[in-house]
C-alpha cells in the first residue's frame, strides 16, 4: 500500500487509488463490479439488469476483478522510472 501524502488524510489517498483503479475498467466492467459489490447481485441478476447473458456477466465480472486488483496493487511510478522500462 502506498503512503498518503502528508497534506492529505489516508482515506482521501485510498479513495483516489480506488478511483484510478476504476478508471482502468470499461463502462460495462465498472457497472458489473459496482452492482456485484454494492448490491451483492449474482450473475443471473447482473445479466438481467444489463441485458447480457449469464455467461458473459460471469466473464466480465472475473475480468473486472482481475483488472481492478492489478490496478489497486500497482504502486505509482516515480517519474524517472518511466524511462527505465
């Protein structure tokens, strides 16, 4: 986990990390992840609400979780490390 800047509280830094991670998702992935996490909807409920098949809802949710997890774990790069790829 990254340290918050001294000028901002920890919850603000965490919220910005979550926003950056959510920005990595497509609109469909964001919708599926938000409905699943906030309302606890199952694949059938997600599929009915979004007009997609259950199998697609399952795949999109799995992909969204992987992408979100990868993005939330990623540490911000220092500017000089951009050249060191």
